[in-house]
C-alpha cells in the first residue's frame, strides 16, 4: 500500500508539472516523458523500483511514444538515477537503467571528481575494459561525464557472487572451482594477447554468475604491456601505468596476490609473469581456502612475498592433489624465469591435470606417468591385468604339471638303476663274505690286541691336549687385554686402521671381550660401516643405546661409505648432538678417513655448522669464525685449508687438526705428546714455524727442518 501511495504521489507530481507547462504545448510529450524518468531510485527497494519502472513504461505508452522517440528524448538524460550496490577506494558502483537500450547496467562513478590524476586512471580503466572483448571479461558500454560533471562508465550488471564468497561460504568441489579457474585463465590470456596486464587479480575481482558465467572485473590497475615510447614526454606521461608503484610510492596490487616484482619499486617493468603469479595465488586460495599470507600484516606480507616465504598448501589441505600443488608452486615462483612464461602454459597444465595427464610442473617420472595412464584408462587397464593374471596362472599351472611328470620319470629311472646296482653289489658281497669269513677270525684276534694299545695311547693324547688347551687359554687371557689396550690407544690417536687390526687380534684371542666389541663398533661407526657396527654393538651387550640409535638411523641413509654425502654427514653430527655424545666421539667422526671425500669448502661449511651446533655460535664468514672456534673446538678446522693454528690456550691437546699441506705455522699447547706431535708434523710438508712453551724442550723437534720459536716471539 505504501509503495502504491508513493508511486501515486510521483504521478500527481508529474501531472502538476504537465499542467504548469500548458496542456496545449508542443512540449507536452517531452515534459511527461522527462517526469516519468525522474523518479528517485536511490531510496527505493526492489519492489518500488519495479513498480516505478512499470509506471514509466505506462507514461510512454499513454503518450504514444515509440522506441525511436524514447531514445531521442533520452539523449540528454540517458541513465535513470541509480541505486548504489558497491563502493571502493576510487569509485562507487550503481545499479541503473540505460534508457536508450532499456537494460539494467552497472554504472561506475569516480568518487574524487576533482583529482585529475585519478580521473585519468578512471578513464584509463574504462578504455582498457572497452578494448577487451571476451566472454569472461566484463564489457564496458559507455563512458563520459554525467549531468553533475562526475566521470562515469557503464558496464554489464553482474549477478551471482565473487570467487572469494564462493570458496569461503559454499561447499564447492575442487573440480567445479578448477573449471572456473580455466575460464579466468582464458580471460587473462586474452588480455595478455592484447598487450594488457591486469595487476590486481584476486578472488574478490572474479564474479561468478548464477548460471556459471565467469567475469574478470576491476581493471583499475591494468597497464599496457610492451608499449613503445615515442618520446620522452610521452614516456613521462604514461610511466604511471608501467611502474609497479604509483608516483607517491604506494605499491600497486593486493598483498598476498601481488608478485614479488610488484612489491619492489626498483625492479624492472612488469611482464605477463606478474599476472601469472597472481593466478597462482588464486589457485592457492582455491586449494587451501586461505589467501596467501593472510595471517600477516601488510609489511610482513610484502617482505615474505619478496623472500618467497609462503606457507605450503599441505599445511591447510594435506590431501591436495600433487599435480595442482606443483602447478601452484611453479606459478608462484619468486624468480620470473622459474614461473610459467605465458598463461597458456599454465592453462595447459591445468587441462592436463583435468584429463589425467602428467603436468610439466610436477616433472613426473615413469611410475607416476603409469599411474596416471591407469587412472585415465581404468577399463582397459583392468582388462589387461585380468589377461595377464589368467595367462600367467595358466602358464604356471602348465609348468608345474610338466615338472611333476618329469620328476616322476626321473624317479622311475633312478629306481631301476638302483635295483641293477643293488643286484650287482649283492653278487660281489656274497663272494667277499666267504673270503671275509676266513680272515675274520685272525683279524679279530689282532684287533683285540690293537684295541688295548690304542686305548692307552688315546688316554695319553687326551691328557696332552687338555694340558695344551689350558696353556693356550692362559696365554690368550694375558695377551688379549694387551691388544685391547693398544687398539683403544690407537683410536685416541685416530689411527683407525691400526686400531681395528689390534682389536681384531684381541677378539681372536678372547672372543668374549665386551669392551673390545664395543670399541670396534665405534670405529666402524666412524668409518660409516653401519651394518657391521650394528652387529658388534648388539654382540657387546652394552647398556649404552645412544650409539645403537645413531647407527640404526644412519643405516637408512648410508648403506655403504660410498653413498655418503655432505648433507648426510651433517645429519649424523646432529644425531650425535641429540644423543649428547662426548666430544671424543665427535672427534672420531671429524678425523675419520671416510670423510675424505669432502672438499675444502665443504670442510669449512661443516666447521661453521659444528660451531653453531655444539657451541651456539652465530652464522658468520669463515675467516671471522676461525679465531672464535679455535679457542673452543679447533678440531673442526681439520682439512679446512687453514695455514696457521693457535693451540696455546690448551694445556694439552692432540694435534691431528694441523695435518695438511696448507699448514705453515702452529702455536703448540703448553704440554705435548712428542711422538704424536712429530707424527702429525711429518704430514705438514709446508710447515715453517712452530711456537712452543717454555716447558717444551726444543730438542724434541731437531729431527724436522722447521723454525722453533718461543711464546714470547709470537707476533
């Protein structure tokens, strides 16, 4: 009733206007037409809006106005007052009616009409949208200034919902959303073919109609790609649309969806790969239900975008398709060269996924390709599998039957041969029995005499053997501990081969030495022979499970020393740290000849890693790191190419780390083991200077050609 009354009021207002303008005037149709079109739509609801449209049509029909006349009368007032349906930072969107065509349209109005820069950008968006004629790009119908001087352009009025709402508020299947995604790719690919970059692709700018139509909207940040500047002036005027930031330094795009190069003002001009990154971010949103970096503020989002620190999709969706995950990672690569180079490449990978083919992004191997082939051709695969099962079963049964028959024939032949042989033997046996009977009596008497003598000799032999065994065991029990001590001492000097040989001799003399088995297991661990090490740890029956845990874990990584890599060795040191192993055991691994495959650079990187791991050192350049770690853990400098060593801080320390052709000078510890030090120095062919403490006798080094100086001579 209220709607009718309000409409009635509008009618009377129009009639009064007609009356005041003279009934007989030639302008009567124009006045009535104009009045019928000026009902205020801003405060109307949908029912009021529909009723007023009907009244407007009623006036036209009552006045006898045809379509041509209606269009003619609407030239100066083409669009009815609109109803606002959306508002952004730069423009508002109204739902209105185009009187010329009679259709409902969306009318975009610039909010800041007095800003020349924004006016240019506003019409730039309209021009770009108008130039793109594609089913999945919202079309622009008209542009200009309205009667109030506001810049505007009209476009298709879209229904439905955005991709953002469809993913977050409805239960759409991934397959349906991928179909939508293909249409988005079609639209962006077409825009790129026309030399246009969108620069603000995101789920909120994708509209999905009630009948499945897909529209890519909001081309406000679009720019022309590949534009050739005709002059410096032209370049200055248009640079706003080429640079990744506005003239006042604001980054263009939406955090989470903008490419790394968009977030860095100093980067080069943008290419199609910037939009491809945004398409990858949209795919990320479809697969995870989360916008990339949505948990971060703007500055964090930009920093992580540049660094490529995007949370993996599997964190949010553990069941995500491996193919789609690979496509998303490739599209969102930090470096443009690592992304798809065109939207068509990205779309082709999506289509391959939809049709069950391996994608270029996942680099599928033969096994993955076979699984996808079986998935694509399930019926044929099942028939082939059934055929092979039936064929192999029949062949297996045939071979079993044939083998059984051959076996029976061989058994029959064997029985016949055995019977013939038995008959021949029986005949020979009968002859021999007669002769044997004759001799048996004499042999029996001789045997009885020999038996008595043999019994006495056997008793004497047994007694001698028991005595010799006792003496051997007594010698073995005395010699075995000595070899065990030698083996353990050789290990403390990191002479792995010699230690292993001495321990083998100890175990050969006395196999039940638990410590010997345990020590040998430690050596085998340092030599990366984990299979043997595990056996000796188990035989040692020790209560220490730390070594056994390390061995079992590393056996999965390294089945033989030749399979060792730098990364696997680092993992082994981390296991040592986790099991709180003594530094002696860490040293055994550092000096192990099994690590000789490491290059000098890898040795330096390993030294840094061990300093961080065991002494909580911060990561820093090796030259800055050396004097720090030299005071805490100098053994990690072994084979790192260091030319000088300062071991003065230590009262007594083994000098294995100085071994190498790079070593030129060494500041010795206060106390040394002369024999061991001389052995290590002999393996330093380029050693020139040695600094010793006052307690050390210089005569110790007279056998080597090297300059001997005191601590006070240290530069």
